C-alpha cells in the first residue's frame, strides 16, 4: 500500500493515514471506503494546511506525485 498523492510506500502500514475526502466537519458521519484516501503522514498534514482540505488531485499537483 502506498500514499495516493506522493507514492511513498512504507514497510509497514502504520505510517499511512486515511483522509476523509468529504470532511466529517461538514456533517457526514458514515464513511464509505470510496470516501477515503490513503495518504502518508506528510501529505495528510499538507492536505489539512488549507481550508477546505485538499483532495488527492490537488495534493498530487502540489507535491509532484503520481499521475
């Protein structure tokens, strides 16, 4: 498994986060798998550095990650 933004692939999955594509703060409480993105900790922090949080495509452009 690897970060969907930068393609970082740790040896263990403990270094990966799940990012809600539709922020929980916007009221949606039930999360489906397709509403999540696998991100490394760095990309996840970067996604939340702006309001609203970035999606995977925006992150890919910002970090020059996978196509």
